């Protein structure tokens, strides 16, 4: 039974570490702040979620201590991190940060032009 519990705890931890590593690689490799914000908000959310879930399962299954605050932390992070990343990228856009030359389409500029003509 102890091996099964360790596997249940280890799997979300490994997934969280892999997604956190993907976040670090994305922040290093992506060319502009918009794609970096995407990497930082989406994959890091899943990474931290996996690590916190592993912590919750460890305390619940090994230490026999149910801690709902960890679940609330997971919920809060899952809701706020992607929204924060989106808002920071939007603020960078309105501050005049230019996207990479690799950017194919600027949909926000089209929407802004359409709203100004109305």
C-alpha cells in the first residue's frame, strides 16, 4: 500500500516539475513578451498546480492531515494566474511593446480599429 501512495504522490509532482521546466524553457526561448506571457501563465499554472496537488496528497495520505487551504490555493491560482498573464500582455501591447517579426497576425489591432470606426 505504501508504494501505491508514493506513486499517487509522485505522479502529480513529476508532472508539475515537467511543466515548470517547460515554462523555464519557454521564457528563455520565446521571442517576445506576448509569447513569454503565454508560457509563464499557462504552463506554470499547471506546474504549480501539480506540485501543490502532490503536497496536498502527501499530507492527506501519508501524514493523515486534510488541509483544505491547499485546495483553496490551487483553486485561486488556477483562476488568477492565466488572467494575470493576459492582463500583463495586454498592458504591454497598449504600452507600445512591438511583437516579434515572426508574428503573423495582430488581431487586437484589427479589433481596436473596428471599435474606433463605430
